[in-house]
């Protein structure tokens, strides 16, 4: 694969250049504020060679140990389905499934995930062979801008597995009984995925359909 | 994030030894708080010791009827454990009230105990913070302090400990088992693990440099009704304004710990003698000598009413 060069980034760069002086002046105070951060270490750490297993394929890559799993997926393996929203574990857009469990890929290092099975949205389904959850999101219009959608779908798929495995939630009434497939449970369990377009009710309908629950 | 050397430790002894002999090293487990802080350069370790492969992820009964929780047990697995759900329900409830499902899948037992405050000024490297830069001042005092502590505070710091899990472990009288860099082990009652800020808010716990938590031990179950009530700005995925962990026995006696009010899980055992006298009397003892700001003064009444609601629920 050649140089990764997404068109949106190019667009933003071009816009910044052509917009000229006004923007530069505006950015100056921010740049000054950032200078209080400690300077980067003079010597960069040695890169490490790691083997990542993603969607059933193995990838040997040399990376800076600081690389999050999210950045490794997007910038090194070009799996850009996984999105970077807040980069601090608050929005859920970067949700991927590791060893069957959903996690935020921005809050783990790629080096820490060597030896684990990583599934991204690209591994759940393809345009010609959609995962049931992907098809349900389309049917129920479970998105508007679509940025949170890959995270929502990975999260929803793993969430249903968590209920099946008997993992309780904050809204589970009786801790000593198996949790049920209900909309109340889905809503609580999906709270780690934020949708700023507010497609929540449609997302819930998509999940309910896959779970076989009437809304 | 500044550069660091990454090392996957293969034994507890190796992890503790590396930590003892390496300046600016940090253990990393789930990473959900540490990596966040490293990105902001609030934490700047130059050596990361990954402790995920140490086999500390088991939950086992102890010989005296208690439970030994490995330090690396994920929050999800601890909350879902059958024995915890049955005999230590307040712990399950507290865990499930915290963070999001994704974070609970990553976060570990010991990491949860040692997570840092979510005081916004601690995170903002442009602002003075005695916890981040000792001696630089406290921006929360006189600043935006709605989330901040009301008991055990000092003139240096009014940050809270953000954990829900730790509040329930305090009410369960848990102890923390550790290995020191010289290989010796010790146990620390959870009441003595976290420190009040005093004039050294940057020192948050009583662990030595390089000392590694290996497990949390719960004593034999005490029965009773277990309740964890968290009051927050939204119904899910938010830190507590205040929380109440309670174990109430049939005769009206019991234990109570409060979260979101102090630099450590807050419990006043002597005050629990007043449990049968109701929320007002109990809260007066629990929050004695409270020192509030105009932003967080509401927490005193909120604790009293939440304790009242919890005691009511326990009667039903």
C-alpha cells in the first residue's frame, strides 16, 4: 500500500494555507499556551517490532511505543473505519473488539495488544456481506453524520454478547439472575458511545431488531 | 506524550525490581487513566512496565471464607463474578455504576484504586495545581469547585478520589496485598492506602516507590442489605457528585461510606453508631467539620438525603 493520504486532511491543509494571515494570528495564543508543556525528550525511544492480529490477519509493524492501538489501526494498517473522536476514552468512536470484549482503542497502546485478537468494523462485515448489526443500522437509519457509527456497531455487537454471557449492568434489577435483553439494558450498556447527531432512538431500534426484542 | 521504554514484565519480582531501579517508571495495567494523563503530559514516565502478563487476574476464595481478587482482574469480570454478586453486592453495584462498559472491560482492580483525581485543574497543565506541580497553588480553591471535596480538605488541595469501587471496598473493610521491590509482601487496610491531601497532595497513597499491588482481599461476607447509590449529572457514564455505599443489617445497624466528598474513600466508623437514629444524625457524624465552597456546599444536604433514601430502601 502506498502513502496514506486522506482527502479530508488534504482539504483542511489547503484551506488553512489559502485562508492566510488571519488564522495564523488567531492560533498564536494557543501556540503560546502549549509551550508550557515539557519539551519532548531529546532522544526518541527506539521503535519496536510488533505483531498485531487484526480481523484474522497478522501484521508485522515497526512502531514508536507511544502509538495507541487506534493510531496503529488507522495510520499504519490503514483501517480507517475505526474513528478518532475525543482520543481520551469519553466518546466511544474508537471502540474495537479485543478477545471478544469491546474497548476504547485510544486508551491502550498497540504494543500492549500484541498476542490479542482485534476486530474492527472492517472485520465485522463488508459492503457486500454486511454484519446483521450493520444491516440493521442502515434499515433503521441509526446515524446521521456517521462518524460514531463504526464504534456504535462494534460496541452494540459486543454488548449483546455481554448480556448473553450474563454480565450485569447498572440497571439490572436482580444481580443474581441473568440480565435480560431489554431496551433499558441496551441504553445503559451503550452509554459509552456518544452520538452528537442524536440518532439514539434509531440506534436502539437497530439493536433491538438484532437482539430480537420488540421496541 | 514523551518517549518511554516499554517492557512487558513476566513476573511480579521482575516488575518490582525494574520499578525500584528505574527512575520515572510506571506500572501500566488497563491504561485507561495513565495513558490519558500521559497524552496531556500530566504523567511523564520514561519507562512503562506492562504488568498484564503476571497472572494476577484470578478471583479465589480465601481459607477464612473471604475472597482474594487479583490486582489485574478487570472491572467487568469483578462485577460479574458470581460470589461478588451474591455476597459482596455493594462492590458489584459500585463497579457497574462507574465508567462505561468499554472502560470497565479494560480497567483493573489495582488501577481503579490508584487512578488519579478528575479535578479539571489537575488535567489542565496551564493552571497551577499542587498535585501536579507541588507548590504551584490550587486553582480549584476559589475556582470552579462544584465537583470537589468537602471533608478532609486542606489549603493545598480539594480534589476528590474518583473511584466508585474503592468506596464499596472501604465499606467492606478490604485489605490490599502488595509486593515491595525487595520482594517482601505486606497487607494494607484500604482505610490506610489513600492519604488526605494535607500539604503534600501529590503523594496520594502509602505505597513505596516500586511497590506493586498484587491483590485486594475481602473478609468473610457480613450479610445485610448492600446498596450503592450514586448521584451524578447524568444517568450513566459520569463521575459521582456524591455516592453512598451502605451495608444495613436487619436490626438497623450497619456501615456507610461516602464517595465524591474527599481525597479518599470517606468512612467514619464512630458515626455508624447513629445509623438507627436516621440520616440526619448519621450524616452529622460522617460529615463533621465539613469545609465547603459556595460551589459544592450542596453536597452536605445531598449526602444527607441520599443516605436517607438508602436507609429507607434498606427497610423495604
